[in-house]
């Protein structure tokens, strides 16, 4: 068993990719930003905090053997992939793409038929998170479900999970039986208790919170826990949090 640790990672310490249409901040090694000491935590390999300008986005590109969960904070994102799935992702919509044995997809802050052909005029802000599946070479897949009303109630809601005990609680499924993503929208003074697990990853994409025993976390800050849980997270101002609960590490997956 890993010894209990609480490792705070500040927003400004993240690697950054800034080009004319994209402002991306990477919690872990990504693309040309490689750090052998920062490749993952538990089963989580990617936690990208992205802002994409209107009329632009990620052109069609490939993925394989990855469970990719996208969570939009502001604006909307158009998804299209090579399996025929397409949709508009917006705040409160849980979305998962299983890359499996191979998939092509694009993600754009752009006009599209589902939005009545209207142009998107505001930046889209979203977090994209990757975990590995239990098995490689599975069929690609796609799933989405709106859960906005539940999030507005202020508790910790299971957004995506492959953990058997969560089957009746999660909005969408992921193909890893040891991982789950929870989220909460909190008003000032509201709090939630973190689950207990061998690995936890807490990310604050919006607002400011107080972590019991550790102090203030600002927008963009993250905490990597091992052999921990049960701490309370209390909003100092309106905030949103994302929490990965992981019952295995990468080597054991």
C-alpha cells in the first residue's frame, strides 16, 4: 500500500501550449511537454485545461486505447468522429469517447447544424481527461448525458465511472473498472467530502475552495492524493471541482 500523501500542484506550474487559437494548460506530460517525473497519477494520464477561440478547434486527428472524458465549463464544443457520432458538448453534459482500437475525431468551437447553424462567438473552456481502458483493442464508442440539474444541487455527482458499485449512480460509463470521475458545483460555504481511494486527483477548474488540512486552492490548482480521502472541500466563492477516484495505479491496470 502506498503511504498517504497530499501533493498540491499550483496552476502556474503547469506546462502551457499557447498558439493563436488555443490556450492549453497541462497537468501532466503532454505532446512536446515531456517530464519523466510527471506522466500520470494513478490511472489519469491527461488533465488538459483548454480554452479555444470561436471558429477554431482541433482538426480531425487519431486516438487509440484511451477513455477520453470531456467536461465543458463555458461555451460549447462540437464533436464529430469516424464512427458517425456527433454532438454539441456544453456545461452540464457528461461526454465520453472510447478510442479503442482506433478512432478519428475533431473538436471545434464552431457553427454546426445541431446549433441551428449559428456561429459560436465566445471562447469555449473545457477540461479533457484521459484514462486507460481495462483492455486494449476494444470497439470505439461514444456516450453523453445531461446531468446539469443534479450538479446544481451542490453535492458530489458521479459524472463517469467504470467501478461496478457506481453502475446505478454514474451518468456515463468508462471502460475501466477501477476509475470514476465525480464533480460538484458549489456556492460559497458549501462543502463536499472526498471519497477514499488509493489514488485521488482533485482539480479546481473554476473558483476557489478550501481543502481541509491543506488550505486554499485557486482556479487551476490540483491535488494528488495517495491512500487518502475523507477531507472536506469547502467553496470560498462559487466554484466547480472535478475529482478522479482511482483504485489502481497505472502499473497495476
